[in-house]
């Protein structure tokens, strides 16, 4: 019996998971990747003994599928000392613990705001028990009609938006609550329940997992796909030649999917036109290992810094330090990142270092040892789940996914982050199994 031939375009975590699961089911799978490496936004650069995760950089305790694949692929992960999370307000840092109980002690909010916040958290917990940041396609569509900004300003207050909601969204997603739906913010709250955050890291860098999966499937690196189209019952992929497949999975960002798919279905075209991304530049500096002490993550509201939205102390991950040095990784607010995206590395390092020294007092005494290490430009860093987008995504899953034997996978079809991307890849593999036996 002829084995079903599947092409996967893109070797990020979503595409690799989809390819791996299909191969285990007995399908013959080929992965096309234009870069010489795999992982996409879950890639790692290693140089001079130091490890720079260029996108995703942690495993949260609810990353059940990522944790499963790390175990299956024998990729070592370790528990991480949480360290101090802090937020800058009026040029002073305040501790910020995002668990439900410990937020009671924050000095960032009034007691009235805290009571309203706890009421909101309890309402989300008990009225939307199945809601998850990693499965937003299950969200109640009624939550998708209003921005998080409008809802939170009305129900809790503008100070909560300015000094909790927006800094948290910006630190992980680079944009603001004005471009996030109520459904998206509710799903974030499900991550911060009564317990503190529990974090893990991959000892060899986050890219170790996609690298391990890629060794279990057939990946063609340096293979740029020009176009994908269907003729009759066959789907063709053009990449240095024309090859026929039964099914094609597009595991790229939405703009690439829009470009390479020829003669998209009406539903594919309508959905892809709705996808928007946040932009950032991720900048890394080499510093003395003990420069920030116990601090791990610093959140910077836009009114405190219009340039930097967050910076992390990578020395908290033990294996990421080398010979007395480690990295500080800096994420930029979207508006400022857009002004820099085409600028030279030298100018970006200069501007970001100047701002980092202004907002990080621990570095003032060692500023000569704050050395540019690496940077990555992310024009399409993470998808924006703005009001109305979840409903469009849900509609596509039932009215468009698999049209013309072409499937789409990626975080923009589920939610932001590598766990969501991996779950999307696995879900599409299961859909294909149901359609092509």
C-alpha cells in the first residue's frame, strides 16, 4: 500500500512536532526549511561558551507537551530558581509576584484595586475553567468582542492597566492591552493561579529540543519554498524543482503562507488577511555573572521607558554562565523596535545600552563590562490576539483548515508561545490522520 506523502514547510517547533507525529503514524514526511538551522523562534545561538535563546527562553510548569517531548527526546531540562521579578515605577523598582495570593502584598495597587483584581481572577477561574493560554481556540467567543484595555480600565482601573496588565503583556508579547482581546487577557490570568510561577530551562538552550526532533525526521535545510499549489488530487511544492505530495502543511508565519500558497481557498485567504504580528528587536549583552544578583526579570512600563519593555538575567540559568560572565537579554517595546528594525547593529547596541544603563542601577558600576553580544530582529515576533481575532481563528479551524489538502500550523492558530505552537502542530497531525488513512 502506498504511503501517504506529506510536505511540511517550516522547521519551527510547530512544523517539527507535526512532522514527527505524522511520521510516527507511518506517513512519509519531508520538512523544508530555508535557514541552515531549525527551531525558528525557538532557536539558540551558542558562542564563546555563552547561550543566547533568540526567542522562547523558558519552560513554564504548564508546558506539558514541551515537557513531554523533552523527556521523549532526552533533552535535559532543569528547575530554575525563580529569582526576583520586579517592575519600575517612578524610577523605583517594586517586587512583582504574579501569583494570585502574593499580588496581595504588592505596593503597586490600592486595596480597592487589589480586591477588584482578585474578583476578576476568581471569576475567570470559576466561570471559564477550561480556558487556557495554550488553547485559545476553545475560548468563549463572547470574550472576544472587547479590548483588554477597555475592559480592565472599566472593571479595575487605569493604574492596573498601566502598571500590571500592559507591562506583563509587553514583556512577553511586546504590544499592549489595546491590541489584546478580553479573551486573550483572561487566558493569561489562567497561568497565574494561587501558586507562584514555576520555571524550567533547557540546559543546552531552547533550540536543543527542535534540534533533537529534527534528527528524527527528514529535514532539508537551505530549502526555500517558492510556491505550493494543488492540481487535481495532488499538491505540489516548488523548491529547487517540483515535487508531488498528498498533503502539505505550511508551518511558517502567516505572511509567508499567504505568499507561497497559490490559489488559496476563500477561507484561507480571509483568515490569513486577519493575522497581525508584534515587532521587536531582542538584544543581548555580555555582563559579569553576578551583576544583577538575585534579579531575574525586570518589567518596564512604557511611561517609564519607551524603549525597553523587559530585560532578563540569564545567569539565573546555571548552565548559561561561562568563566564569570553571562548575558542580559533585552526586549524592546514595539513602537521603538519598528524605528530600529532596519538600522545597523552598531546603532541598535548603542541606543539600547544607553537606555539599559539608565534603567538598571546594578550595571552603573560595571558599565565598561556591559559588552554587546548578539541581537535578532523580529518583524513578526508574536501574533496579536486582538478583539475579533479568536472568532476568526475558530471559524477557520472548522471552515478552511485543510482546504485543497493544505493545512496551516503555528502559534497564530492557537495562542502565543512554544507550548501553543507545539500543541497546534500535534492537533493538525491528528486532523490529517483522521482525513488521510
